[in-house]
């Protein structure tokens, strides 16, 4: 498998494993910064490069024993432990009979687990097609046109509404 890769592609694979960012990996591997995004996209779709990345990820998981299952089970275990609370100790280390709850750690664990499950994301993922509806503006009343103009102005600024209504 490794024989099919050029030295630059092999470097790209190694750099990709650093942060899983194709563009940065391409730049660090010596590709032009101007074309790094396109090269990364192209490299990641090449079967021999993709297979080598997968092979190295599995190798790393075996070596470090750090897998997605380990991370998720640790998050789960930490959440459960933090939900139980812990005994409050006095200065000599004796239990006071009081318990404290660690809500910040529970919430952080839930945040990490929620990101994994894609319950909430920082990016909007759009799938499917946008449905377009066309309106025959020749049938709109003056009031409808005024409302449309205000709507366009509020969304795009005053210049946009003039060009939109002038075309009709």
C-alpha cells in the first residue's frame, strides 16, 4: 500500500493524522498554500490515500489503546461519577457529612457526548433541495407591494428593494 504513494502523499497522510485537517496537512506536506484546499480534497478522495489513513488510524488506536469507545465510555463514567456528588472534607480530611455536586463537570461531559451524537453543532448541515415558489407580482395590490418592499429592505437594505420592485 505504501509503495503506491509518492513521498509527498505519504507526508500528507502523516500530517493529516496530526489534526485531521486536510488543508493544513497539505500545507505542512509542502503543497502550495493557494491550492492546499483543492489538493487536500483530491487527496482524501484517492482510494490509496484513504486506505493508508484508515490503516494508520487503526494502528494508532491499537498502539495507544485510545479508541472512540474508550473516549465515550470515559465521558459516560465521568458524568455518572460527577452526578453522584462527593463528600465534603474538613481541613484534616474527615468527612463533614455534607455532599457537593459538580454540575459543571456533568454539563461538560454531556456537551462532549452531545457533540459526538450531533445533538447540537456549530455548523448548519443542509441536505436536500430548496423548494422555490414563484409569485406573479402583477396580481399584487399596492399594499402587498409596499409590504414586499419593506420586507426586502429589512433583509437586504434600502437599495435592494428598489431594484426588486423596479423589475416588476
